[in-house]
């Protein structure tokens, strides 16, 4: 199977109220899928169920053909390494440097004693440095995360996912906390990474114009129901002219 | 929304007032009982005051003879508090992880951990010291053990609360890298809460120096022992000197602790 991420009939209720109803999607390698929907429509619930940060009531999730649903303990941890995540609030460790935050992507494969001593493997440190260079932050590697701007912090979060070398990148409203210029920068970066590395990206957004500009596939979320919409005549990221980074 | 009839509304208001009046009456009754039980008596205070004034007058000038011995005892108090706080913190470290809702391995560990730390915290270090004097004999070591156990409970409680207040986001991000609890705690949680945990520890140290001044009363070492001896001998000039030393010591430790805590933030 060539699909990188597949969800089948995911459902979740919160205290009786359905938040997610039979959501299914299948992403192939290189897809830049956008889930568009107003806040409260269930996008974040879908994101949290796909990553199993929230346990779905029912449904199946496959990452690179391997099941994620039903896994527990060590198996779940191993499977999660294949999913890179970017959160709306960046979720960096504020008092750690950009480099240490990028290294967090290697946390899953690093033995606890190395974590305790802060001695990550040479290869992982190099991977984190390369990831920060790829997001344009090679000059800010030693800076504490809470001294970076919002856009920079979100780029560190993307570097974290790159260090993780995951099969898929799932981003929940990655630009909702950013100013318009930083938002474009982050989405352009995600597009570039997808183009350059064949990464598969799933990204929730609530602004139609951004979805139009960047999506190669479009899903719409309404009241917990997910449906794919034709990108059709929409100007997609692949066709879009390169966007200036110096906005 | 349903529209509530105003009659219903005023009825509810009357009930609310009645409840408030009942609450006031209960509090007043509780105070009355407490005043009676604790035998508060203005007349006895009035009788005792002249005696107290007389003692204070006899306390001047303070008797600082053998100052070296007094300072040694004060140092003993600081040492008891320091070692007791350190060992208490070491015991608290694993306990606070088990007792913090957001990082506990499970409720089957959470509840016993909470019970244990509440038990440790519920018994004052002074009482623990009293028991340890019987077990390991007179001297500062009994004081160290007493301070240690009470501090372990207190620090674990405060630490686990600080941990529960940590932002969940970075912990989730760490978990999504495939890290287990130990690695999440070490890498993502500790840097976030370290200033708060250190501040709590310094505060407990400061508190323990103050609390340890009385340990000598039960024979668990420190300056309190000298204080008790002097009070027993009605040597008020000596008592006065010791109180001055205690005040100086506590003020110094508070200043050091506060300076260190300010640097953490």
C-alpha cells in the first residue's frame, strides 16, 4: 500500500455530543492535504485522535500501512515516531534552546540515560542542526525558545518534526497564532519541505484563502463530519508562484 | 433559555439568605466553642503581664558569655535544617512524580502516593523528632530525621502541585516523538518547572531553619536546647541573648534564601 496516512471511520463523542463522526481519509506520499473548517468543527479533535493524544471511540488509523489504533505502551511509542506534529501553540520547551527543541524529535529513539545526561548521539545532533538550517534558523540554534518570535518558534517546531524523520507531518492550525506574514512563511516552508523531501503533510486551517493557496488536496470539516472537496480550479501550492520570504 | 417567573426568583433569594444566616450562626457557634475550650482569659493575661515585664527587665543586659557555644548550637540548627531539607527533597523527588496527576503512571500509584505524602506532611517535624529521640537517642540526628520526614511530605506536595501546573503542550509534543514518561519528565517537564521546584526547596529550607529552633526542646539538638535550659533556670538575660541569636540567624537565612530565589526567576 502506498498510502502514508489512512484513517477509517474515526468517531469521538465528548459527553454524548459528537465531536467527530465517521471521519475517513487516505493520504498518499507527497500530498499536502488541508482540512478546512471553522473553529469548533472538530478539526482539533480529528488531529488529536489521529495522533492518539485523545483516544477515539472507534475507527482505525494506519501510518505507512502499520496500524496505530489499538497500540499501547512501547508499540504506541514506536509507532508515534512516524508522526511529526506541529501544534497551534508551538509547544516548545520555553527554557530550552532552539537546538534542544529540535533535538526533541530524537527523544523517542534516544535511551533514557542519554536524555538524563543531555548527551544525544552525534548523528541526532547533526540531524537537528540540519533541520534548523532547513527552516532557516541556523543562526539562532543556541537561543532560548522563549526569546524567538512566534514564526521562528513554529519553524523550530517544524525542525523538531524533521529531526524525528517522520513519514507524515500533521499540523493543527499551525498558523492560527501567527501574524499574516509569518503564517505565509510557515506554510511556504511546509510546502517546500513537502516538495523537496516528498513529505506528506496534513494541515488544519480555518482561513479559506490559505487553504486555496497551499492545498494539493482539500477536506472540509463541518460539525464533526469530514468530506473531501475537489481542489478543482483552485490555485494549488504546486502551481503557485514561489512566495517571497521577505514579507 | 426558559423565562423564570419572578415569584420563583424571589423565593430563591429568600432561601439564599436563610442559607447565609445559617452559615453565620454555625461559624459563630464554632468560635464560641473554640474560645471556651482554649480557656481564653483576659484576667489571667492581665495578672501575668507584670511578671512578664519583670522578666523582660531582668533580661537586660543580655548574657552573651560563652558566645562560641551558642553560635555552635545555632550552627547545629542550620545544619539540621539543611541536611533534613536535602534528604527530604531526595525522598520527595520520586514521590512528587507519582503524586502529580499529569505525569503519574496511574491512579493506582497516584492515590497511595498522595496518602503517604499527606501522612508525612500531616505530622509536624517536631513530633517526628520526639519519636526519633526515643529511637536513636538525644541529639541533632533525631532532629534531622524528623525534619526530613515532614519535609519530604511538604516538598512532594508542593512539587506535585507545581508539576500539575506545568503546560501540557510541551509534554504532548515530547510524547509525540515517541518518548515514554521518564524521558518526557526529564527532557520536557524538568526545565519548565525547575525554577518553581528550586524556589519551593529554598523556601522549605528557610522554613525548616525557623522550625528547627524548637527541636532542642525535645532533645533533638540545636539552639533550642540552650533556650530550654535557660528558661528552666529562669536565666532571662541568657534567654534574651539566645533570642537575639535566633533572630539574627533566621534573618540571615531568609536573606540568603530570598536572594537565591530571586536569581532563579
